[in-house]
């Protein structure tokens, strides 16, 4: 997409991921259960400046639970 169109659509050019930079978000060994149902088990996740991550999975995989842990809900 040409720069003029990026500006018109409000998009910003992406910066390359900073592989040596400290993570903006770091989770290690995260677990969460509801009664006897395990929603998250030993989850590790790090996100560095410029990285884009996707959380995908089937219903009941723990995607919303992970986002709730990250956001403090």
C-alpha cells in the first residue's frame, strides 16, 4: 500500500521486531483452573517491541482466560 494510502487509512508502517530488546510482556508458567477444570497449564509467552502475536484455538482452549490473566480481570 502506498504511503499516501497508509496515511489516509490511519495505518502506521510496522517496525521490525527488536529481537534483543527486553519483552514488553512476559508470562512464565501461568496456570489457571476453575474447580477441577484446567483452563491454562504452564503457559509461557513473551512479546517484544514490534512483534505481533495471535492467540488462536478451539472453543474452550483458554484464549479468553489467557487474555483475562494478562489484563488483570
